[in-house]
C-alpha cells in the first residue's frame, strides 16, 4: 500500500485504475463536478473510490506536499475550493493547485503589507 499523508491521510492501493484523458478532452463543467466531489471527500476525511483522473492525483499529491496545519486545514481547503470554482467557471480547464493558490495568497498579503 502506498500512503499519502497530510490533508486527511488517504490510503491508495497500488494498481489503481486511472482514467486517462487528455487535457484537450476535459469538459470544464465535468472537471468542476469532479473537483467538488474530490473536495467533499477530502473535507469529510474519507475517499471512497479507487478511480481518479490524472489531474486529481496531481492535486492530491500537491495537497499532501503543502502540509496544512490541522487547525486551519478545513478553512484553507474551503477557500481553495471557492477559488478553483471561480477559475473553472471563467473557462479554466484544469484546477489550480493548492500550492499555487497559497503562493498567490502570500504574494497578495505581502503586497498589502
């Protein structure tokens, strides 16, 4: 078993079924639905499926690498979800990574200081 610790300690079995889909084929509406599902599962603390889009795996790994503090994890993920929803509704095809979201928030905070 491969363990992804961090946001909510998800366990993924080796040999997951990955649905391969090129970015050109991604429908922004479908991506938004899938992203919201992923965020619901993360906020709930349990992922109950074994099939992920490649971009979902990238997001899960990125979220793990961000090492969110438990005290602010839920609020950070909710703010991130709202930002990605806006991005996808404006025509984006692949969700912004959490690390990119946090970097942009850090730059805005530094500019206001």
